[in-house]
C-alpha cells in the first residue's frame, strides 16, 4: 500500500538546492533587512545572503573560503541575534520582514 522511496542523496541535494528559496536580488534585500533590524556583522550578512540564496552551510564555506565551523558560528550568532533556532525559521522571518502586509490595507 505504501511505497517506500529512496532518494539518491547527491541528486536529491542538487535538485533541492537548485531553486533558491528567495531570488538572488531578493536574498540581498532580505539579508539587508535582517542586518539592519538585528545589527549583523558583515561576515554574518555574507553568510545569510548565501543561505537565503539556497546554499547549504558546506557550500557557503566553500563560496566564502572559510571553514565549515566558521559558517556554523556565524549561523549561531545570527540565530541568537534574531531569536530563531533553525535555518527555516530564519528564512521565514526574512520573508516576513520583506513582504508587504497586503492584508492590512483595506480596499476602498
């Protein structure tokens, strides 16, 4: 009745990471909004931009030319400053910060 699917980890990772959660330009805008709101350092901003662009922590480390523990430290600092605990929470909070609240505008 239930079909068990096994994902090839390499192809799944590539497929899952290909479309970014937020577009390149939007990820910069989102990172800027979070940086201004929560006083992020330049290194934390660079890390956040890449995370919002769909990169994994390991990919971020490669892109920035730093060690993976450094990226994890940046992410921990971002989580502490923003009051989030997971990457998904951070992305959702960024989307909320950068999305206009159209529901509060009453049409007349």
